[in-house]
C-alpha cells in the first residue's frame, strides 16, 4: 500500500455526523480489522482472506481502506468476517480474540443474548430458533442452566448492504435504513407520520453495522407487562475519542467482565455503568487519565407497544474517581454469586439425563442497584436506601404475590424491600467498615451510636417479657423495628427527624458510644442541609442491626423470599 494513494473510503472520529453510536461503529470496525491481524497469525482462513482482498491503515482517530475489486464483494467479505456464527452463537472476532471463546460457545453467550435483545431483536433482521436451555457443567458436582436462542443457518448478510453499494459508499446523498442499526429509532406513527427509521450518508450507515461490537451488554431486572414478565437488556456505549486507547481498555474489560456467566447481571443502570467503568475507565483512572462519558440505554417491552423492545431509559454520565473507588469495594463485597439450589424431592429422584435439574442459580444483592445509582449521581451511598428503586418494583410485586399466596396475608412493597435488605446485612456491615465509603468519620460514628441504642432498646423489650405478656421477644422486636422504620421514613423535615432520633436516643439511655460521639451526632442532626443524612444513617443502622438474642428471620419466610430472587 502506497501512502500517496487515495483510500477507497476513509472515516475519522471528527467527521460530520459522527455521534456517539457512529464513533462506536468506527471502533467496532477498528477492532474487527486489528483482530484480523491477530487471527491471521493463528491461521484462521477468513482472516487470511480479508488481509488478501483489503488493505487498511488505522491510527488513533481514523480508519482507511483500500480495495480493487467490486464493492459488494469486498464489503460482504468484511461483514462476513466481523459477524460470524459458531454453534448458533454469535462469534465476533473483534472482541472474541481467544481460542477459548472460539471453542466454548458459553463464553460468547451473554454478548450473543444482549445483541439479540437490542440491536438484532427482530427475527427478520437475524432469524433465530425457538428458545432453548442448556445445562453447563461447572465442575464435577455443580451445574448451571442457561436459556438462549440460536441463530438459524449462520449469520445472514444484511439486506441494507445492497442499498449502500447501489448508491455508492462515498455518495453524499442520504439513504434510509431500518432501525436495527440505531436501536430505538423506529417510527412511532407508522408511514402516516412521515417519520423515517434512520437516514444518513451511506458510509455512516456502513460503520453503524459494526457498532454492536463496541458495546457492552447487561441483563437488567425483569419487568411486568400486563400479565407476563419480560427480560430487560441494556447496551452501554463508551465515548470513543481515541481508537487505540479504546481498544487497549475495551478488550481487557470484555475478558474480565463480560465473558463470564456471573458478571452480566446488574440491578440498575448505575450498577451497569460502574461495573463497566471499573474495567474500562478504571484502568485510565489508575493512570490518572481523564475518564470518558458512558451512554447506556435500556431496551424492554411496555404495555402500550409490545411489537418490539423500545428504549425504556437512557443515562449518560462521566463516573467520578470517588464513585469508581467506592464501587470497587461495593462490587467486591456485593458480587453476584452462585448459590446451591434447594432441590425438591421429586427433583432428586432418578431422572433421564435430559431432565437433570441445575444445582446452582445466580444470586444478586438487590441493594447494589440503589447504592450504585447513588454513587453514579455523586450522592452518599446510603441515600434513600430503604426506598425501593423503580427497577425493583415489578420483582417486589412478584414476591409480594408469592408471599400472599403462601401466608394468606398482605405485605407492602416497602416492608418487603426492608426484609430483603435485612438478608443482606452482612454485606452492608462490611461496607460500613470500609473507610473509603464515608465522606466524614461522623457518619460512621452515627451508625455505631444508633446500633448501641438499638441494643439497649432490645434489652428493654427483653425485660418487658419478664413482666408477662403473650408476645415473645422476636414478635415484640419486629413490631418495634417496623414502628421505627415507618416513623423514620415519614419524617420529611429537619425538625421531625431530629425530634424522632433524639427521643430514640433518650429512650435507649446513656451509652459509651453516645457519650464519645455526641458532638458528631448533634452536628448531623442539626445541620441545615445534611440533616437527611442522619435519617438515612438511622435507617442503615436499623437494617444492619443484629444481636445473638434474635433469630434474623423466620426460616420459612426467608426461603420464599430467596426463591423469589432466583
């Protein structure tokens, strides 16, 4: 290739019309081309062929391509290389760069499912088979079940490519494309509204076909639409300002976080952004480089339009260094984990091999969603911790219905959320012990004082039992805790919050922690702006309080709540 020859086509990050997704598309093309260099050394025939028919030059801000054969033939071969199917699961060499990912379909499964639920959601764009399940053997004793849809008959050539070639990839005339290349751009009012799915230059349309490669995918909590539950998926688009830096950070982040079954599930958009940032911008932060903006879009179904998944929420943020530092602790303490499934008796009986039940399921700490959303907004991590996040409401309603069916009694979503948080008290206590999580020592001291007060109040309830009564300690304490929770939640002003907490501290009586930290307590209780911290810290202390005199939860109720979180 001679440097003085004019390239057949060229893209720059700074070109007109290059938005966030378009720059991601150029990054996806960059990844696919550089992967061809790596896979050609491995002897992969398609990579060798691509290097034979196309020449390229890439740098930090641009991609140039040269070819001397028919456009349709060359561009078709390039797309065939970038998008492949192995065992019915998407294989994108740009991000799947190891032999393990090529030979083991499950290592590509979550990216495959995420792409099918966002960019390639329509069966007409990417035909697929019916939903199927597969049991993965993790070790000698433990198995895990995954559900997915396989691609039918390989990865088809996009029909839109013929339109691009017919007009000319360098033509300055706008063309219209289907909305799969820009999720969420579907017409709202059909043909009568005069809207278009997408319109732009042919060369921009072409690089958008590579955008899914440069995105990360996350499985969001379920949501209820009418009478059914649907899985929401989010795709995250990093802001690409330098192609070389992007590749160096993105590929290791993919290997570290998204090719493992445990790491794909998140509890909120903030959880997804910070999960990605720890592996991507976290590396840049460690080098004291500038962090980049992240755009994340949630795709899911809604009741008024069930023809396809649409954009349900969008978030664009620049994670702060403090948020990343604190989330590193959060994700270490509140990581997704495999949990042994309690098999029913009929499941343990001899069955055919195809009827084997998985022994594990993935549990995700639900508190992580609220904490991550607080961190991404640069709020203190325990802000409104006892208020259920909106992404948890449908799942809470499902748990509430199960509770009603099992016990023939109602429970509010707020109380059920409090109960769920109580089951995560160990993780929350571990966070409380981490100094990096606090803006001031006064906050940590406040929790210790409130724990001491609760312990004294428990002792008073224990003393009351000796004077007679029909309720045991567990019942008396549950009622007392619920009363404190409701009163704290309903305290909406500084005066009400201060009055309630001072009364509780007075009722508990003097204790060493209160005497030692009385200035810190009063500073928070009487602060004109930060008084709400006192309320949220009191609720945090309430949900993490434990004592050897108490059983944490009734075991039967705990079982149904755990099963509701599978």
